[in-house]
């Protein structure tokens, strides 16, 4: 395993970033009337997963702060899943795409939970 020097080296960050970019591309095809509601909210929450991981990394000196930011990231991950459900149910997202994205977000969720539960291994 290579040394982790930056939050960008974290697999959870890389996966979440890739998913946020996928959501950005997919949501370009959503109806214009969803621009300031579903599309915007889903893009924001998916991006917040990664931004909170980055913030948590900067707070590793303080374990409670580290866990707090990872918990925020987990909340944003859950919110993103909710917006994906709306996207499928509104027929903007195909069932197969929805399932694939949820499975991938499930991996992100498990990694975040593991980092939260084992925070002492990540903190300085």
C-alpha cells in the first residue's frame, strides 16, 4: 500500500469524486424545470461528500473534528442517494443506472463508516 499524503490519495475520495462527476454528466439531461431543485441539490450533495472528506483530512489532529466532518460526508452521501431515488421515480434516470450508482455509493458509505469507526487509525 502506498503512503497516503493527501485526501486525494484516499480511495473513498477518489470513488466519491468519480461519482459526483458521473452525476454532473447524467444530470445535464434532466429537464430545465429541475435545474434549481433536483439537479442543483443532487450536484451539491454529491460534491459535498468529497469536500467534507477533504475537510476531515485537514482536521486529523483533532479526532472529534475529524469524525464530525466524516459524519457530515456520510450525511451528504445519504442525501445524494435520496436525490437519485427521486431522479429514478421521476423517470429522469434509468433503473439500471440508478442501481449502479446506489451500489457504488454503498461502497463509499461503507468506507466512510469504517473511517469513522476506526478514526484513531487515521488521526495524527
